[in-house]
């Protein structure tokens, strides 16, 4: 038995990445009938396995030999992906919507916009006749903005609504170059971009749709709006404008309080463009990413934090070699901020185009992606990433990928007589499947284990009969 436990310890150190087809937890191997005597978990036998949970007395608290917080195994592709750049992402329930420059999704035609349902890609009608640059969800409606003139084969100037079955225009839409940003607040939809009219109203790069008509937000901006964010009753706008409403010198970022525009300190400066592209809120802090080197006069690089009074840097920020990098998108998961762009370093360490800020330091997401990130969206424990890239975590991923944000779950095994119990943490593992094979020799044939999964909210487990041959198990999320 001692020899068998030593073998288990050695094998438990192995992680398996199945070529980008799914993400795997710790891989386990065992020789049945030999390594424990008790059917219930025995705390004296548990240093060889790893599970850090307390489960209502059924499983004791165990020491965790944890997976690294994020590795390349946390990255997965979404089917065969898309055939060109993703510019915008939005999530509704279990569906992920992508918009951009692509015309196929999953190998089938998709006019610049498509839906991923967790398994397959599908088109949204006949899509658009031009790029989709912005997406937002409100209830059962998906709003899309961009450079198109038609949606679903019907006129829809720069903006349209998908109700799950068909496309419709929002009044007469916009006249101008494009819609670059969308945000929802209650029954109102805000649109930003580069346009001069919305419906029958004269506007300047920003407008509000109340469900039936368009209206201006004071005098609007004097240049393009690239990012919008609603927080409470306030609307934040970022772009390359210098004025907002009657307020002068807002410098790339401003706040709308339903009546007036206000500056956030002295705004952004330090580069030729001084643009804000992405906005996010954690608690009382507003985060802005873009292409600038100073915020409020302080050297921040291309990402900064506004605490309601002043701007500050996020450590040493992001950097690149031989060019000044931009942060194109930001997203929030818990207390963590994720930033994507064209940078190659974050906090002084390598971070290929995507990184996490935890409030005190930067961490890369494995080996990142191989080209620019342009869009981010969070759903549950998943971060969806879109852009120009063709690889994520050193695995093929055509312009879109998914990052599982927690540490990969540790799979543990205990045997008793003619049965084996496999168990793992319940938190953030609802989409994982338990699989089994008799060999790791290529090509290994993994088979799903079908017995019912028991789950007490902290620990999930399966009990299966033993065999008289070596078996390997893994948790994998397609």
C-alpha cells in the first residue's frame, strides 16, 4: 500500500492540456483495491490527494496541493472560431455574442455578428453589411452598433436591435461614420461614436434612445466616443474628445449625471491621441484604459484609476518594446480587473496582451495571446477575449478564446473495496465533465463517466466500481 500511495503522489503532480479542446483539472491515476481501506475519506490518508474544502462532515477539511492560479491549461478555444477580428463581445445568460470584421463563424456564414451557445456558433439572421463595433444586452434584446447601413437585409443606419428572431432599426439611426460604444441604463440605451445626428436630433458623438426616439446629451462631444459605462445614475464616456457639453477641457473622459457633463480632474494627456477606450468600475473606483501616458497630471501609462477625487497609476502599468502600447478593453471579475490590448508587459513582467490587476500587482494570464486584444466580457468564472489573435495559451484560437479564471479544480480519489470515489470542489466547476481512460499513450481515448454526480454545494463526487487495470481520470470542460 505504501508503494501505491507513493505512485499516486507522483502521478498527481501531472497536469494535462488536451490541445486546446478543453481545460483539465489535476490528472489522477490509481491501482484499485490497494491504497485505502475506508469507504469514507480518512484524514490520515489524505496528504497524497488535494482538496481544500469542508463538506458538511462528509468530507473533512483537506490540505490543498493547488494548481497554479492561471496556466495555459485555463485557455480554450470556441469551436473553430471566426475568420477575422472580433471588435465587440456581450453575454446574455449562457450565450456569448461577438461582433467584428468576420464573415464566418464556426465555418458557416455570419455577417459580422454571431452567437456562441457553449457548443456551436450560429448566425443572427443575415447579419449586417458592415463591421459591428459595439454590443449591449438589455433583457431579451441585443443591440449592435458599427459601420453598417443594413441589418437583416433592412435599413438600419449604424445601429440595430436583435430580438432573438429578427433585426429592426432604432428610428432612422445615426448619420456619420460609426457607433463605437453602447451602454444600457434601465429602459435607456446610450450610443457613442462619431456621428452628428441620431434620428431627427442633432447630436455630437453621443445620444440616448428611450425606446421610441433619440435625444442629445447636452452639446455632446467634439470628437469620437470609444467607451461608455453606466454606474448607478452616472454615465461615463471615454474617447479622444477634449470638450463635453459646455464643460471645456475634459480631456478624453467625462461624467454625465443626467443633466450635465463634468470633468474627471484634468483627464488624460501625454500622447498624440490621448484616447480612452475601455471603462470599468470596482467599488467606488473607476478604471480607464486607452492610449495615454498621464492621468490627472500623474504618470500612469495607458491605464489609470479614478477614486472620485484624483487619478493614480496601477503599479508600473503596462508596457511594450519599441512602441507605446494601448489598453483597448477592461473587465471585472470579483475584485480583479482584467486588461487587454497590445502591450507585452504588465507591472514590469512579461504579459502578452492580457493581464490581471488584483489591487496591488499585475499577473499574466499564462502565455496570453499572440496579437492584439480588442474586447473582453465576463460570464460566471469565464473571461471571453476577442481580437486579432490566432493563438491563446499557445494553442490555436481563431480571434476569440475563453479563459477560466479560478485555479483549475483538483480532482481527488479514494478507494474502498470494490468501489472508488472521485471528488472535487463544487465552486465554479458546474461545466466540467469527469472522464476516464486506461492509458495516456497517444492517442488516449477519454470516455465520460456517467454515474450521477452527488453535490452538497461544497464538494461534488462520483462513486464507481473498480476494475483490475490501471485507470486515469480527469475533469475537463469542453
